[in-house]
């Protein structure tokens, strides 16, 4: 598919325009310059074509930011790969010297460029957008991303300038995976390894990733969409503004994904923050894989005693998800990268497993025999048309049902079909006489 890059100085509304064009709030919007650091991708389409839109950090000469050089590197990679560039400016600010510098830089790239004069929120500002013709781009459109003004004109120009591309339909063998964990545990490094390029900024500064960043990896006949996220923090550590949006975006990514890969640090093992992240995935009935990252830095990667010690520590903290498999990896040097892909596919297949009527009948019989205080169970049915294990339990006294009973029934279900790597949801309903 064709790739479009949004380019401009900070705080001209690129993320707001990005969200408007893709039709969802994916990039974080803020009046604070420099909110976007990584390359964020979304899809735009019409009846005949589909293309990928990339939201980039603002181009700036500010050298005080430790991440400036890495941010510029991200922008350079995206522009190099782009089939079309949309330069975004601000009608409120007028034509600034920084805009001329960016325009000169883009002309040297020999790529088609559209100029979007954003924040043209009234007639006066709309008329003032004519001044931006001095930047030398004949295809100039006055838009207001907030008010949805001029967006249709911009999209018409986009489809005129892009090379024709066939619509690609997602196949049945596709799985979405959220990479989760505490800040600075190596999520972006793992994402970049699978991407084969520096898609996410990697830094020792905790909290570098703010948005959710997505890449796709093909493994045999399966397409795995990886979603990198901001780190899970304790509730008291989540600040206002961008921090809060990043945290909410992480929760949204877990909810959107089929499977979460929880990265933990081998030196610390699984801690309370990891338990919180695992609990979110389990509560949302997702698949879960625990990946001990940075294993290459720990010492002897073949040391079984070290593996066993860390495994026991992880199991102790994450005892409520005993069904989640554990794998030792390194996002930096690719240790067990293929094994992780294979494990993801296995968990995907486990989530699609169906239990037979004979097996549910056996579970009901076993439940009555092993737990005499359990309310009477009349039926146990698995939802057939959903690719995740959800069961409906018909009982005679729902008001007396305790959560420990659900755990007991879940264990009986797993005795029949393990459902390795995925949570199981059990819904109780009153028996209709």
C-alpha cells in the first residue's frame, strides 16, 4: 500500500489532522509541542483504494531535548519511504522561517508534496492561507482538522497524487498482539527488531513511548500485528495530560489486541506493576504470554538454575495466570524471536478451540461430584461464533454464586481442553424453568 507522511514543525496540529483523516483518535493530541515522538500509523481508504498514513514528530532545531536526534532519524526514515508528503502548517501562526526551512528540505527529497494550511478556522484565516503559496507548493489546501473543514478537498488531492493501489483484505489468519509491561523494559527494542528498522525510539529514559505504534510481521501463513505501548504504571504514578492519555491508550491497545506479550525484567523478576498488566489482560479475556526480556544481558543464557529461579519468581507474583506460558527472549539480539512468533500462533489457535457437548456434560458431572456446595448447574455452553473462550453457565441460584466457583469450573474446563495461553470467561445466568 502507498505510504503518506505528515510533516511539519511542532504544534501545527499534525496529530489532530492524522486522527481526522483515519477517522479515529489514535495519535495523542495536545497543545504541548513535541507530544508525538515515534512514527504512528493509520489507514485511510476510499471505495477503490487504501493507503497508510504516518504521523511524525515535529521538525525542530531544538537541541535541548535529549531525544531530538533520534526523533529526526525517525522523521528521515518515514520521509524516505513515503510515496506522498503532506506538509502541515498553521494559519494562526502565519508563514514562519521554520516553515521555509522545512519546505526547502522537502523539495530536495524529490517527492510529491501537498501543503495543508491547518487551523483555518474562520474566513479571515482561510483567506490568509493564500500567503502560504510563498512556500512554493502549488497543491495547497486550507483545512481545519478540528472543525472538519477542507478535509474532503485534501483527501481528493491525496487520491489524485498517490499511485494506484489494490485494496488488501485482511485474511482469516491474522492476530493482533499488544507488547505491554513497565516503562523501559525493552518494548520498543523488541518492536524494532521485528520491524527490521527503527520504528520506535529506543532510549534509557523511561516513558519515551507515548502513543501505540503498530507493525505487521508475516510468519508462515499468519500475519501478526504488533502493537507497542507506553508502560503500565501504578495508579498513583499516572500524571495528568500526556501521561494519562498514554496510560489510557495502553489499556485501549490491550483491549483491541487478541494477545498481550508481557515483558518483564530478569533482574527484578515479576513485580506488582507486572501483575497489574497481567490482570488487565486476564480481566479482558485476552491471551497472555510472559516474556523475560534482556536475557542476553543476564549472563549464561543456558543456565537452567537461573531460568528456574526467575520462573519461580514470576509464577509466584503472577500466580493468578498459571495458564500463561513463559519464554526467555532478547529484543536486542533476537534471542528466541521465532519461538515467540510460534508461541503467539499457538495461543491464537488455543483461543479458537471449541469444547464438545460430551466434554461439557462431563464437566457438569464432575462439578456436582467434587463440590457439593456448588449451586445446581443445568447447562454449560461455549459461544460458538466467537474466537475467544467464553462459556455460559445456567444455574439455579445466581445470587449465591461466588467467584471461587468460577475458578473451580474454569479448572474443570482446562482439564478437558487446556486453552493454554488464554483467559477463560464464564457468564452465569438463571435457569429458566
